[in-house]
C-alpha cells in the first residue's frame, strides 16, 4: 500500500478589489511546468514557512496575536503563522504588500523610487537572496493583519503527489499597488468577477481546481469587497473539508462530505 502523505500547512488569500460591475478577485495562472496543478488558475498562496511562525511572525505583523489567530483557526497554537504566510505569499507571487508602519498607518507605494525599490526587494526575496522578514525590517514595515479574515479550510484528498492543509483568507487589495505575476511559479495574472470566472471555467477557458471553484461560489453573490470581508468575519464555525477521490465506472470522481459513497 502506498504511503499516505501528511498534508503540509498552507495559506491562501482571496484578494479583493471593487470594480464598476462588481468586486473582482485576483487569480494567478500556475506555470505549465509545475509538478502541482500546472496551468490552473489559483489564488495567491503557498506553504507556511519557519519564518512565518513564532517570534518571527509576531515581530513581523500588527493586528492579531498568535493566541487570537489560533483561537480563530481552532488550533492550540501557531495560528499566526497562517495569517503571515498568506500575505507573504501575496507579495512574493503577486507583488502586493498589505502593510503598515509602526503606528498602524497603511503604507503607500506611490512614488517611482519606492515602487522600484520594492520590486527589487521582491526579486531578491523570490531568489532567496533576501529573507522576507529582513526586508520588512529594512523598510520598517509590518504586515497589516487587521483586514485579513479567515474564510475556509480545505485539505487535499489522498492521492495527489502533494497534499496541503490549507487555510483560506480574504483581504482587500492595496489601492495604490499593481498586481503582477512572478514569471516563475506563476505566468499570468487576472482580475475577474467570481461569476465570470465560474462561467469561463464552464466554457473550458479557465482551468481551476475544486477548492478554488467552491470558494468562488461561496462569495459570488456579494456585490462589494467589503461585503465579502464582513461575511468572512461573521463566520462562527468553519469546517475542515477533505474531499475524497473515488473511481466510478473508470472515471475519477471528487466526493464531498455528505455525498453518496463518501463514507464507503
């Protein structure tokens, strides 16, 4: 019997912005050569790193303690690392930094010199020449976790070559920054309304995996970014969802808890 892989802790952020026809979410296309869901459109995110946890994570952020974050996620400790990880990944993969100064004032990246410097920092972080926490200290910045809301919990089913225990969050995009894919792990970026993304997927124009689809469906009926954020903040119980893959009549089928055959 093949070994069942232990899911790696991970965090993903559904980044929101308002638009004339309704709010949009940021989606990134994974590199086709990736050994995990290559070619699929996903939300920015990735594995929780050592630097996201403990004293490093607390030193890096403002707005929530590890005790509060852990209580929100329903774990004993270490919850803050998930909050930190999703905003770190948002910077690395999309170039957006949700940050503030020591007084809690949101930072602005409006002048050309700052934009150029932060782009250089991003390249250095992505090539491991600079640690993310060191970059934040150099710039005297803190991740602003006050506008980050926990919204879903998905675990990769048994079977794929990689498994993740992923916490999903929602966050408002900084208004003065431009999202760009990293041209490495991701090869394209797109702001799209959830209903439009779902329709494109149905037409075969936008490849997405099951958790991405379900998270879009959960928020597609809202009108503004703030409504989505309020919805996530109001959630009192967030279930751990681990689908199962079952072969039926020679075809792989994803079963959700409650579906016929899930408990077989």
